[in-house]
C-alpha cells in the first residue's frame, strides 16, 4: 500500500463540512476588475452598490387613480374637486404643489404625488363628471403610494460586497446609473484527473479504457460556483508524472484531483502530496458516495513565494462521488475564492414515496427524483448501480440525505433532500 499522510483522519460529514467552512471563512480574495453591467450576471460584487438618491426619488403612485388626502375621504361617498392630471414623468412645474382640502387629481401609475396627497383611490371606485369626482370608497393612509425613500435612502447600501449578481441586483445597479461594476476576478481552479485507464474523450477507447467524464462535470460545477476551470492533462497512476502535474496544478488558486485517493495499490495521490509536504485536514468523510475524499493545503516552490499555500481536494474518481463531494466540500472553497459570502448548505424536506433501507454508519446522499403530487413534495430514490452510475444520476434531480444512525426510513416520512 502506498505511504499516505502520517495519520488518517476520517471525519463525520458534519465535522468535515465544518472544517471546510472554517477554511473558507479565512479566504479573502483581493483581485478585482471592472465589467460592463451586461456582462456582470453571475459575477461577485467587490464594491457595494449604493443608492445615489432616494428610492423611489418621489412619492410614487402604484396605480392609475385619483390622488387624494385620506382625511377628505374618511366619510364616503364624497365629491371632490378635480384639479388636473399627473402623468408618469410629468415635469415638476406641472404638478400641483399641494392638494387643498377636498381636491383630487387624476394620477397615473409611476407618477409623483402632490405634497399633501397621501393616498390614491382606484378608478373602479370613482365616477367622474367634468371637474368633479365622486369617491365611493374610503382610502387608507398611504394606500397605493410608495413614499419617497421607502425602498432605500440616498447613500444606503443596495447590494452588499460578496453577493453574486442576479437580475434583481443588476436592476439595482442600473437604477443607480452604473453601467460598469467592480467584481472579483474569477479564481482559476485546476482539475487533475488521474488513472491509467482514463483517456481523453476524443481518443478511441480500448476495451478496458474509460473516457474522462469527471473533468467535464467538474468544469460545470466550478463555473456554477463562480470559478474558471483549468483542465490539466490526465495523470497516469505513476508517482513522478503525477508529482509533476500536481505541482503544476498547485499554481492555480485551488487544485481538484479526481481518482487515486482510495486505498488501492495504485492510488498514489496522497502519497505524492505527502512527498510535497502537504498538510491534510481530513483524509476521508463518513459519507456515501465519496468516503475517500481528501482536503488539504500544500505549498510548492512555485507557490511558496506567493500566498502561504494552495488548497487541494482529492475527490474520489467514481463519477457520482466526484459530483457529490464537489458539492459538499469543494464548492464552499471555490465560492470563497470567488469572493462570495459564505452560505449554509440548504436542505429542504419532502415526503418519502417508498421505504428506504440502508446500512447505518454513513451519511448518504442518494440520487432521487423530487416531484409534486396533490400538493405534496414527494421524493423517491432512483434505482442505481452505485457511485459509478452517472446515467441514474442524470435522471435524478436531487439527493436524499440519510443520517448515519438510520437503517430504515418508512414511507411518508419527511426526509431532507439536497436539490441539484
Ligand atoms: P479511483 O477513485 O481512481 O479508484 O476510481 C474509481 C472509479 O472511477 C474507477 O472505476 C475509475 O475508472 C472511475 N474514474 C476515475 N476517474 C474517472 C474520470 N475522470 N472519468 C470517468 N471515470 C473515472
Ligand atoms: Mg484510479
């Protein structure tokens, strides 16, 4: 058996996740760049977006109707004097400064209210006759009006640093007049797949060879987490070639290895990392799939001068193990390197469609299908051939999470699931 790290350190799922979260919280990237707002989707904000004026900038009507003083409509029906019309974008000099007692003004959605108006009554409840309007329904204070500054005050933070920009955040940037935003540079995440049997996807595989699929699933997961994948050549199960490629991978912001972390005679990843004087935080987690997952940090001559060391994960090579262990452990580190604020792992609950039996001792993440039947969220396991079965996993849309103390979970129990 190859010489691995001096001590093996196999943690429970929760402990392993905690170790990763602790390290993620220590990562503070500082390389930023300015990007066009139209190219900012999915990027992580490095400089907060601040309101440049009150939001809304004027007290805004949210519907077409009549701006009134709520005191004037406290008893209804009541006839008010109609003094004009305010359209959206109305020039400020055309807006009546104040509503006098018993006056109303016709107003459109998005238009500014006169100062003393504090409610907007909808058209359906009024009848209009020349310059008089009969209001048939009481209006509450502030009804159909968003007061100036109610959404945000000038100078207030609208989107915090570390937020991944989605359409709402980008709309806020646009509404403050920003055509460019400052975001973190995407971290470079090296992917090194290992195994004598693994060949490139454009090669013609021999009868006992396997095409490399892990580099491709990882590239997708890395991009989703905000990183840029850097795919290295496939490493053979041979120490010196592996050594050289690991050193190359450690020049990136994070190195993800797949395969070669089990206890087999040719699983050399931990041995080579040990030779490179890597520090191991854990060498396994009590989970299935993905038990042999490894997390650590290593400096090489190339990285020693820069940051203290580069984090690495050794992810098990079975394709579903690779996917699951990325989500559970590597994702928080990629997100932190991308500048994102830490997030907790999110589980939701759904009703189990049929009984599940497992051997206790491991936290399991089993591919499953979540669907809705008669208003209930129902989840059922996908039949699979184990952690190499990508075809079954592709048919699934979530993982059922099974606690290590469970042996039998009865039908209809609400179980935690991790949505993909
Ligand atoms: P290992 O973790 O190296 O013991 O590999 C476990 C299983 O995953 C073996 O059946 C490998 O052939 C398979 N495997 C390893 N790497 C890859 C890869 N990059 N793409 C597809 N399958 C892989
Ligand atoms: Mg292997």
